[in-house]
C-alpha cells in the first residue's frame, strides 16, 4: 500500500508542478507575457475588461494551485520519511 501511495502522490505532485508552471506563464507581467500574446486579439474583440478578468482568474488559480502544491509536498515528505 505504501509503494502505491508514493507513486500516486508522486504523479499528482508532478501534475501540480506542471499546472503551476503553465498558469504562471499565462499571467501577464509588466511586459505582457504569454497571456498578452494569447488574449491580445481577444481584448480588442471582446472589450477592454476581458483581459483584466482573465488575469484576475489566473491569479486566483495560481493561489489555489500553490496551496495544493504545498499540501502535496508535505504529504510526499511525510510518506517518504
């Protein structure tokens, strides 16, 4: 049972790590990073507030994923200890 738990937690942790990287890269920074490239045309089509709404949503997702990352890290530490 313990080996299966280690493997499952390891896979979940890797998925959470990749999700963190993707969500952070999609956020626009000072130089309008990847989010600006993706939603740049959509802002002119859907209105000016759409880009800000997407950035706010991505920021909220970043917080949730970061918390989940911390939880999986703690569980991995406890299981591998």
